[in-house]
C-alpha cells in the first residue's frame, strides 16, 4: 500500500486566516480524496482531487472555501480559507489502492488536526 | 446513496470481555472494509471481506460478511486495552469514493 505523508499534523490558527495542508504519496495514484472528521465521528468527503483539472466537490463544500490543488499524481494540497471556529476538525488525505488481488480500499494519511480560535 | 449503519456507537468494556460491532446496509456491496483509528492517526485498514458468508480472522478479531453482502460484523475476543479506538466499516469504493459507517468508539478498561 502507498505511504501517505500529511503535514502539518496539527495547527492552531486565528479566525479569518487560511491554512494549506499538504499530502504527499510515495507512488503515483489516480484517485486522491480529502475528508473531514470530527473527533470520534465518521468521515465526510470534501472533494476528489483531480490531476490536471478542477477538484470535484461534494454537496456542502465549495471551491472558494476549500481550494484544492493536484499538480501531479503524487501530491495534493487542501486550503481551508477564511477560517472560523466551525472549521476546527481533522482533515484527512486519502488514496485508493489495492493490496495484491484484494479489492481496492482507501488508505489514509495521519491527518491534520486543526483548531481555529 | 448507499448508507452504512454501525452499532453500537459507543462501547465501554473491561479487559478480557468479548464484543461484537455490526455494520448494516440496505444495499449490496461487492466488498466491505474495516478500519481502526487511534487518536492523532488516520484510519488503518484491518481487513477487506469480499465473498458472501466469508469469515476472516486477524488474531483475536473475527470479521464476517453477510451472505447477502449487505452486512458485516467484527467480533473481538478477550479484548485488550490496545484494542481501544474508533472502528469504521466502509463499502467498496464507488468510482473511488468509499462509503463509511458512523463509527464505533471502543474503550477497553484495564
């Protein structure tokens, strides 16, 4: 499975500012995703990061608030813009891959814990 | 939209006890995954079940896929404090997008 490095691992930010989270994968992957997770809760998909084209956003998420870059098949960034305390959450980068002949599954970075004050 | 319902949402037990977590859906999945997530980390894949009725064992963890491939269960025998974490089931990626259950927070007390 791919090794996914995400940074920063945590940050405390002032409201009104923006934070860019980076996700680096050790191999080329077609599909990369960004999720948001409240502590102890399930994952909510923000968007699919498409290489060479604009990201595909899920309902409730917009590009102006969560701009995403995907300059190549191993790297993506998610920016949380004009932050408010409601944006405090864990943000996770994910790729989809297979281990041997088993069906594809999602693999995750360690996440970025964001606190907005 | 395919939904996955997990139960229970919270589970607090003593070390040595057994437990079962359920993952149910009205939809058929070609496969299901189980993940465990510890604080400060991303979810880690434990197992993928593919065939209806399939049973997989991972040390003290037993995973079962329902015959109709709509539900799955995770059974832990003689739970240890190291089993503490958030357990998530997920449906096979559809166009790459996984469908996740609500999660089960397990606390095993020493």
